[in-house]
C-alpha cells in the first residue's frame, strides 16, 4: 500500500516548511516527512536571521520564536579593532521558529509527518516515483510525481537521486556552541575573526536576551582544529565578559560554506536549502536562503503541477532563478571567504583599521575593487592574497 | 566494529552523515548507524565531528 501526494518534501526545516506552505497554498497536496520526533532540535546553529524576509515572504516572524531583535553586526579583528554594519535581524529560538513554520504550512493545507525516516527513493523504469520510509516500526511507501530534498546537511537521499551535492571537509565549517546565561549583551551580533581564535572561521556571540547568548565557533573542516578547545580558550581569555557565565545548553554541527550546488533539479526531483549548499560562505547563515529557495521552488513546482509535467525542463526555472540571484551573490562571498583564508592576523588587523561598516557592506555585495585598491596603496604586500578580488 | 561513536560526546547533529562520501552513515534520532559494508575507514567523519566523538579503527 502506498500513500499518494502531488509532492513529497524530505525534511521539515525552514526550507521544507516554506516549500510546503507555498505549494499547498497553490493547491498542491504536499506531505513533509521529518525523521525526528521534534522539530528544530537538536539546534545546530547560531540562530541568527536577517528579517528582510518578514515582509517579502509573508513570513511574519512569530513573536514567540524571536529571542532578541538585532540592529547591527560588529566584526572584531584579532587586536580588538572593530567595525559595525547596520542591518535588522533577530536571534530566534529554533525549536519554536521551526515548529511555527511547520504549523504555518499545516494551516495552508500541507501534511506534516514527524518521526518518519526516509530510507530510499522508489523508482519505476529508472524514473523517481516516490520514497520508502520507516515510521513507528512500519515500512511505508509514499508516491508522488515530485520529490523535494530539503534534507539539510544530511543530503543522503539527494545523493541517492544522483544529485552532485556531496559535502567536502574543505567547504565545511565544524561548529561548537554554548548557550550561556549571565553574559552581558547589547542587541548586536558580534563576530570575532583571527587565525589563532578560529582558523578559517570565526567566533560568534549572538544575544538571546540582555544577559543570554549563543557563544559559538566554526572552524574550517580541513584545518583539523578542535572547535571545543578553541571556544573554551576564547571564553577563558575573556574573564571580564564571562566571569559569571553559565552554560545552559551545548550545541554543534557542521555547516557548508562553499558555493550552492550547480544542478538543483532533475526529472521528478528538486533540492533546496542547505541540502543544496545554500548557506552564506561568509557568515554561515542558511535559514533565509532556504526559505527563499523554498518559495521559488514551490512556485515552479506549482506550475509543473498544473501542466502535469515534472521533467527537468519543467522545473529548471527554479535552478536558473537561483543562480541568477542568491547563487551569484554566494559566489562573490565565496571569493571573499577564500581571500580571507590567506590573510594573517596582522593583515586582518590592518584591514579592520582601514575599513568601516559601509566598506564591509560593499565587500559583501561583491563590490571589491575600490576598497581593495585603497588597501593596496597602503599595504602592497597584500597583493598576492587579494589579487583574485581585482 | 570499525566505526565507533562515543555517545557521551555525540550531539546527534548528523555532521558525519553529511560528510561521509560513501553514504555509509544514517542518523536515527540519537543513534548514528554505520553500514560497515560501505565504510572505507577514510576518517572524514572523524575530522568533521564537532564533538570529537567518532573513532574509526
């Protein structure tokens, strides 16, 4: 016996839920299969999100899911030099945020099935026609002309479908995080850079209340650095800030920091969000990108559904729109990330002393040349590191 | 057994599942299950584990 739907979504994170909500609103019968019994747990991220999605995606951030509203980000060099970037955002409570998005999808008519582990694809004559899953000791088959991988980092089914989405250690950051009480905070996201503090990554302090914060670290996977040891050292070296701090939760995980996957669709199959490496290579944020991808993919899927054509050709507009928009921005930021990898702590100090938040905004947008040129006049030795930005 | 997970350290984050080039690993709630017939002992999961909970021998 098989259950039949118009689309099967694997994974009930922000991307999966948003796809399901959007597709259900357009009249599709969608089921979301989630392997865990709890949504949003275990938390594997800093929980920060920019809030520009609020309006454009009809995503009123549920007040209950917001831990703290943020109005700026501060980047800190190894020697303590800082610059601030404006930008509204929030640090959310993922366990509530994810659940709220799933409830939103269910209200739109989508079906959500937690504790349902997808084990394999079902194919007929080579064509993907559904998935096999295990649920409460039962093997169930789900059938649909469209399967959507919103699997997150663990993109096993997408790989089984033949998508080239394998993660590599080089393009992965390994993260460790404490949620801590009694840490004084402003409504500002703090990012600490430096090769000694965090090789090929950064330490973050994301406030969840005026005295509560996620204090975490991401290190380049290939560096072999132990994130916990480095995070403990960071905290130990700042006794004035952390003298009363108490660890109330321990979190961690791996996150992609490379380019988004080139191929995002094939016949009867789409991949969205972190499963397709849609994570910002600089700050490691993935929720907003997953929601964006979920929305575009669902609109394209609804058109395919109307025409009853789920071929790659029918779905490819999603892939094209992605790479013309967010995908292209990600490539610029990846260039920036790779350049930062080559900078010594002394170079980082110099750069932080010579740029402000406005410059940083331009760099994040891929407008490298004027700023790089200005830096090179003062420090020509940077050329070998930054030449890829010229 | 060649792939061992120290459950006192493991976060069940699935990082190892993501990185395994041979799709040998599956995360089932609080268990990381290794299909030993697929594991090549490459050690990528060991390096990618945030909690340093995996040993491959």
